[in-house]
């Protein structure tokens, strides 16, 4: 693993900001990027920029350029070259091959409609895939790769991770047999982010609390693939005047539009830093 090592023998604090170029960045993205950037800089560490463009049907090159401009407008700088997931497909395939060799993956032929009909969950809970294709015969049809969660958890044994330095028991089984390679993409978010964070030597993952539950799955994959375990620091999400989280799909004002209107990026960054308070503890 390419972890940098300080002269005192410790790992250099390394964080990352990893947006998907499927739309323009908004204030919620800016907030997360600033927190990750400042976490590393306060500790004399490295801040990386990774473009998660593995979704070839939705990713756009023009959004990559805008992401760079937005971060520079906020006064953020990153270390080393920008990394693109689309250039790292062999790494994801190697991880899938290892998990398949462990007999922890199976082919799922279900359509989204079939999954929605078969899966159920209380309001606000995760709809867990019911395992319809687990043990099903191989057939000539489009499929994704799912992890056999029960078998994976049994193999890995008890696991834990830390959020803001506080121990959290890993409960990946609650997420069900998640997809690790989609029908239309060579890797899912769960697999790609886990492989990339390890390969890039990320020591601390600073991201929104909306990804808290996903961390249980990422911790499991780290154990199965024998990857280093970072510390996690999930932060609160910014919300709009309606109380809803800022999101592309909700039409949140974009940073690009603010730049075009002549808004001062440094002032925006200062405002967001003022909001952070104790968002990131240890």
C-alpha cells in the first residue's frame, strides 16, 4: 500500500474528496470538501481529489472541469494528480476475483422492478434484497454480482470501526446482499471506494452522515480483502430552507452559478467553516 510514512514512523494523515461528475457541485459538496481539506491540513497531511466517474452513462467531462474550478474558487488545493475511477478498473476486477474465489459472490438477474416488488422495509429503513438469486442456476442474461452477506460475515468474524474516534460495532448484515458490480458498471460504490481508499493511502474518511450505514459494508470488505482500516468522521448534512438536505436532484444552487454571479469564494468557504463547529472531533 502506498501509505506515506513520516520520519517518526507514523502514517501521514490523508483525506480525500471524491465527487461524481454527474452534475454541478452545490454547497453541501463544498461543506464536505472543506471539512476533509481542513482535517488534513490541520494535521500537516495530504488532501486528495478523486473523480468517481465509474458510471459511464451519467458522468460528464464538463463536470470534471467545473469541479476543479469550484474547489479552486473556494481556495482549496489538493495534493498529487487527480485520480479517476474510470482508469482503475483492473483494481476493482482483481478485488471481485478475490471475493469470487472465496465463493462470496453470486449472480443476480433481478430487475429493479422485481427487487422493489420482492423487497420490503419499514418507512425510512433500508430495503434489503431478499436473496432471490442466491443459489440460482447460471443463465444467459444480464446480471450484477452480489455478495453473500451471511457467508461473508461468517468468514470475517466480529468487526468494528471508529467514527470520530468512537468505536462502532460493524453490522454489515443489516444491509443485505449488496451489489458489488452492477449490470451497467464494473464496480459498485461500495467496492470501488473501499479499494481506492486503500490504494491511495487514505487514513481518514471525512464524509456526510448519509453514508454512515455504508461504512458497515466497507469495513467488511476491508477485512475480506485484507486492506488497511481508516478512521471515519461522518459530518452533519447541510439543509435548505425547507429542511431537506441539499442535493442535485432537489435543484440545490450550484457553486458554478455562484461563481458566475461574482460571489466571493473565500467568503463562502469562511461561512461554511463557521458552520462546522465541532463537526469533526478526534
